[in-house]
C-alpha cells in the first residue's frame, strides 16, 4: 500500500447510504484481483470465509464470521480483473480495480448499506479488513480481521462516530 490510502468516505448513492474506501497498491491488477476474487485471497482479509461462483447470478457463501450466522449472497457483477460486486446480507459490496502506471493499481471498495445507521460500524470493520488486505499484499502475515494481530475495531468505530458518520446500529459482542 502507498500514499493512495484513504480513511473511508460516507456517501449517498441514490436513496442508499454507502461507505467507500480506496487503496493504491504497487502490484499488478491481476495480483490484487486474486486477493479480492478468490476463496484463498478473500480468506486473508474478508470478515467471513467466502466461497464464490464467479459469474453474474453465482452464489457467494459466507461462513465462519463470529458475529453472524452463515448465509448466501449473489454475484451482481463479475468483470475480471476489474469489477466484482455481490450481495452481503442486505448490503452490497462493490470492488473495482483500476490499472495505474508502473504496474500499480487502485482498489475501490464501496459497501452499499441496507441501513444508514450501520455506516460507522461498517466503516470501522472495513478499515480493519483492508488493513489485513494491505498486510497480505505487502507479503506480511495476515491472520484476518478477527485475529489478535488485527487493529482493534473499537477505536476506529469511535473515530468514525466522532467524524459524524451515521451510527446507532447494534454492535457485535466482542467476547
């Protein structure tokens, strides 16, 4: 990861709230695609284990998140190695890769939210998750967002609330 990291932005997409993050990586678009669109890659940083059928309408299975039950989603967009979007509960996750110069690429993650009051909670979660993706792509051990080595979620959440992101959604019990 380089200077292209942002803290996340709250926005409204039509009538839906969303949080957006962008990261620039000194890696090829193909390398980053394999980190965001394969079971192995997603397993390094996503908050649940993911099995994905990479085609529009394909099933996405989420399991092992200690804060939610296992469930299925649907692939909404699949345009390798540039765009992947899927449902995630009542939310949508949109991942877009853009090639930059010198073999670099930009990842933009947009989480379209079902509920406005989940913005601060989800933004903090994505900050932790993307930190794990940053570690993984840098070649360092990434034990996942629920690991003891991941950055603590609560201070991030409090900073998003202090910055004015909508909040109030239930917070998972950390125990």
